[in-house]
């Protein structure tokens, strides 16, 4: 499985940022992901405009963490699994 990423540097930022889609889409093959990534790059460049210093949109293997079983006392502590993803979204 593959997921799309975006690395972008714009004039208003002091450093580059890596972003992921939210909600995240997964693709069975690298080729399927790349087709969508090309369209996402065109759309993003059009939306951001001239403030882009550097942009790279691509695909990488999706890393899925194996979960350990939770004890009953831990089960109510995570409100939203997506809130654990500490990266900006595209």
C-alpha cells in the first residue's frame, strides 16, 4: 500500500514542511498513487501560486504500526486516532 506526500517550501515559511492527506487515501500500487500525485501537484501549485519556492509531491510505502492490545483502563483515552498524526495535511 502507498500513500501520497507533499514537501513544500513557501515564501512565508522558515523551513520546508512535509504534509499528508487527511483523510489519508491509500493506493494498491505505486503507479496508481503517482497518477493521483501528479494531479494533486498541479492543483496545489495552482492554489498556492507564486509563493512556492520548492514543491515535491510523491508516493511512499504506507507504514502501519502494529497495535498492542489495550487494557480496559486505556481504551477510553484516545478520542480520535487521526489526532495522533502530528503532521499538516494537504
